[in-house]
C-alpha cells in the first residue's frame, strides 16, 4: 500500500486574507462567510435527521419576516449572542 506524504503547506493556495491585509475586518468577514457556508451544508445535508424540520422552520421564518427584515433579525440575534459569549 502506498503512503501519502502530502505536500508542504507553502504550496497550498487558500485565498485567505491575512490579518494585515486590508485590516482584520476583511479576514473576519471572510471567515464568517465560510462558517455560514459550512453550517448550511451541515444543516441541509441529506444525512441530517432534522433537515426537514430546519427547512420548514426557515420557510415559515421567511414568510413571517421576509428577506430583508429576516436578515436584520438574524444579524441582531447573532450579535447579541456573541456579546453574551464574550462576557
């Protein structure tokens, strides 16, 4: 059996912004988008037994608040949650 020895991480092209590149907010925004992307993939994956319930909840949330108001509501809830966690 062959063994994969990998390659040096210097050769990896990640396209992540560095902390010094355009300030820390650029990197933070990039990581936040990536977290949201992975979270949605996990929640909506076929093997997630709660997938249908999550989809129904999202549909009803969208019907109740709409896209723009819903985004603001979620952003405010996340900001409040982050404040509680940091304290």
